[in-house]
C-alpha cells in the first residue's frame, strides 16, 4: 500500500504497473497467445515475476543474432518454490523431466533452496507451469515484490526440534503467499486453488504489493547455513533441553547494492526481540505489513526492508511491531553460530534414518563426462523412499534413508560418481556462484562458469601451503545484486565488467560479519597475485583454529565492517 505523504507523481513506475494490473493479471494471457514474438511486453515482464517467471535471453548468441538482424533469443526462467528446500522423489523426477525440454537441459539449485529451469520457450511456458503444479509444487511468489521462498536449516533431523522448525517455516511460507486467483486463471485454466481463509483479493499486500522483494529465513544454531542475518526477517531458534522455546527475531538484512552508489550497501540484520513458536506467523505478517506501509516506493534502489530499518531505526520497528501485535515481546536470548557451510557424507538422524550430504558445484545438476549427476539423481529418485533437501549453499541432501536402503543408495552414488565431497578441497566445498552469464540480464561478468576455474588455481596455492582441507568460504556473483551472497564470503568476488571483479576479504566464517573491498576491478591473474602472499602469511602466522576471514582483518589487509552503512568506509588502497 502507498504510504501517506507519497505522491503518485513521485512513485516508481512499477507501482502503477502493479496497481493497474488487476492483481497481477495484466495482459499476460494475451501475451502468451501472441505468436509473432517470443517475448512479453515490458509491463507484463514485471508481473510475470510474481508468478515466478523471468524473461531472459541467451547472451552468448546476442552478437551473432544482432549481425543477422534477428531478435534476441528470448526464453524464460521459472523458479520453483520449495519451503525449506524439501521435495519428494516424484517431484524431483517431474522437475528433472521438465528440464529436458529447456534450452540448458539442467536443473539449478538456487541460494534460496529452490529450483530454477532455464531456457523455456514462451510456447511451452504454460505447460511447464501446469506440470509443476501437477507435482504439487508452485512458482507463485518465487519472484516479485512479495515474500519469497522461506528458507530453513535443511540439515538432517538432529532432533524433533528440527522437524518442528521446518513445519513453522512452511506455515509462514503458506500464510504469506499472494491470494490473487490470477495465477490459477492464467496458468491452470481457472482451477481452484487452496483457500487459506482470508477475505479479499490481497488482504495483506493490497493492490500494490510490497515496495520490493521480501526474504525470510529460519536458522537452528549452531548452524547458520541459511545466512539468516542476510534476510529481511530472520527467526533464530532458541532450544533448551531439546525443546523449542521460540525464536530470536532479526530484521533488516539484505545484500544487494549498486556499483558506484555508496547510498546502497549490504546490511546484516539486527536482533530486536524474542517470540514464541505460536507467535511467529503473527510477527511475520506484521513485519511484512510494516514494510508495506513504510518502505520506499519512489526508488527501487532504496526500497528493500534493510533501508527501512536503517532509516527508521530498530527501536521504531520494534515499537511499531508491538503496537500492531497488541502485546510486548520478550528480550532476545543468547545463541552461538559456528559456521555457515554445509555438512557432507552420511549423518544419522533422531528417527534412526540416514541422510547423505552431496556437493553440487555451483548448484548445477548436469551430467559431465563420467560424473552423471543428473542421471544418477534421477535413478536414485526412482527408488528413494525419503526426500531431497536443497541447501542454501546450492548442495543437496538425500534425506530419510533407512538403514536397509543405505547400501543401495551408496552403491548408486558410487556408480554415478556423485561422491565429489570425498575428494573436493575445503574451499571448493564452501563455494557459491550465481548463474550470471549467459542467461541473467543483469550480469556484468561470469560467475557460475568462472568460479570453479578460479578455485582450481587457488587450490594449487593451498596444496603447496598445506591448506587444501581448510574450509575457506568463497563466493562469486556476476553483478552487485548479491544473489550468491558474496559479501558474506571470506573471499568475495563481484563482477564489474567481463573478466574483471571487485575482490572482497574479511567476512566472518559464521555469517555474522560482512567483508570489505580489498581490490577493485581485478583480472583472474591479479586475483591470484593478490591472494598468494595473503595465503602464505595465513599458513605461517594464523592462530589456532583462526579462520581466513578473521586473519585478513587481524593481519591488516582489510578493516572489519562493523555495520552495513560502513561497508564502503575505512577502505585501504583498493586499486589493483
């Protein structure tokens, strides 16, 4: 909803697109039926995001098609929601089959525990969405100015608490879905969708939805594998005597920024209070409503909830929240994070089942040479009786394997060579890369196709120094929007132009400290040249159990980033 004092003349153009869309309908149906073009209208491209769909084109082909005076090779990306990253084997098979009809013929595991399908033709878009829904999945609200896929610690069920937290996360995800029937009308031919008992077309979001996207995550200490503080709203589980007492509430996280605009910056969330499990949905709804009413609708670059919190202050947010709740919240409780990475190999859960953590480089599920990741996981899905769990670090857990089936699953893992986690280095298993080129229209440089090669060259340095098993968090994105959470990498890379990156150092291994710019616009060779002496120093002079990010600060390579608004401050000589 448009806040008081915001003149319609000053609003960003997307606000009028939303308000005039008839609750996300626009002219999407007409655009789908138009056979003269493989694209959608500019306004409808904004609306299809709410339906989980982005229009893209293969940028590898742009120059050639331009020479031939052809239109861009338009296709679409569909993002499939999986609250907490959990899907059933039949759902895995359904999505995998759909990928065979896409240009890239692969699955992408995202940093929000979701699937992405790249390269869907417009003519096949409706059938793809219908098939996704037939598998009891949805793309609704995977993108757009709404709450997106709710994340949750995907680790094996160490206790009943983990299962309980997952159930709360799923409930929040369901409650915050848009209520418009446009999705079913357009993609499912008007089939009735499940009602959640709230009146009106959009009782929470209104006709203009949120100023920008909204992200929620649940974390279960000591694991911070969802990077909970990087989210608009976070719930950190507080456990005592194996019982879930409730959650610390964190607000105002977010990692996107714009090159050259220091008014934009990544920010980690502030913890403001504690709530009981039965209060979580109420808290989530009210926080979303606060952003709806106070978020900036005039500038998309300043529209995320992190800026609302930064501008208004946490005291205002807490006071407003308690006012809308009608009761006071308790003070936050102590907790400790130990890492933000994934665990690999077999782990037994409290129910007596086994869970296998697999390393999926770049989150790309694809067959390469004799490592038949895509084929092997399909074959496992045909016999697996448990579930699959996508992690926030783009990896995968084969969950709920009985003791009787463990040997069968392990033999298939070995047959299809899915056991890269056994031989991969510490830094390789702690990498994240966004898609970037060729499909992302925002990419300024390579990421997914580049980072593995960089890691290979860094491994040469690490091997010589006896650090090959050291868990160093390295993350890369093709632009500053931060989809690969680069500002929480002990080594972070952000694309500037093709072949050049900003190099960041100094993030906390536990996901509780942002990194800092070390060198600007560096090439592959320069990245290695800068890292080599730092790694040598680290090998010689690190303290016991000291992580790389902490060392780079102690050794004076970068200053610590103590707050988001100081991200661009206290820089040393950053020129390459």
